[in-house]
C-alpha cells in the first residue's frame, strides 16, 4: 500500500469500527448466555443504577453497556492525551 493510501485511510474510522464490533460481540455473547437460560443467574446491577434481568435481551444490554462504557472511557482518555501531547 503506498503512503498516500495510508494517510487517507486514517486511524479514527478504524478504531471506531473496532469499538462498534467489540460492543456488538459483547451484545451477542450476552444474548447467547441469556438465551441458554441458566438456572442460577440473578439480576445484574450496573453501578447500582440500572438492574438488568437475566434474559437474553437483558444480558445483551448489560454486556453492550459495560463494554461501551469501559472502552469508551479508554478511547476518550487516549483522544484527550493524543490531542494535548501531540509532537510533530
């Protein structure tokens, strides 16, 4: 790939796409775990604010919310640091 193609591609769309894929995988896995219907699952609390029931939709939403919040926080921190301490 020539250097012109790499600079035109950019890193932000790739990182955002990976972020969305990670959230989708977390939702899919939560849905799978919830649809299996394990007997010992109990309701899950998200920071003591929202309670997710152990259903396929509830666990998918919990997984997507948790991964989105954690990865989103890291991405915001990296973006802040990269804009503030950029060296050229």
